[in-house]
C-alpha cells in the first residue's frame, strides 16, 4: 500500500542550470547530490521548509540512453504556497516567466516556467 509520494523525477537538459533555477529563483534547498563519474548524476531538491516529497533533477540525455522508451516529459506539478501573492511578485522580480493569477473554483493559481520552458503551477494554500 502506498502512503505518500516520495520523489518526483524531472528530466532536464542542463542539471547545473536547473539546480540554480530551483535554488536561486524558488528558494529550494539541495538535499543530496550524487555523481558516479560516468554520467549518472542526480540532484535532490526540496522546498526550504520541510517537505516529505522531493524533486530529483536527472540528466535527460543520460536517462534516455539508459532507458530507451521512457517518457521524459515534464510532469505537471502543482505547488502550494501560503505566501501566494508575495511568491508571484518575487518570481516576477527575479525575471522568471510567470503567468497571471487565475481564479478557479478550487482557489487562485498561477504558473511559471523554468529556463527550459517547462511549466509548473502554484495554488494559494493556507497552513
């Protein structure tokens, strides 16, 4: 029986740029980083505040060679924020591509893109 989501794999073209984007623009922390010296490198990141779920940044080309046929598309991730408007403003000020705030029946949402034009969403959530 599954009781939680542990890690989400995100396949990127440039792991160093991805790491910089998530840590410098979004304030995530690097939890772990491994490199076997033969091309298999991964970077585990998570929101600076405690999180049960982490994101693993994998090298897209390496994974494609190791696992042909694997879907390397970017997962559709929805993040929650209890400082929603501040986050929207901060990302805009950091020159992150940010969408307009949209009102949905489930709450307010906006999207943002990383440097590879992978889009993610943020929903307003109070603790």
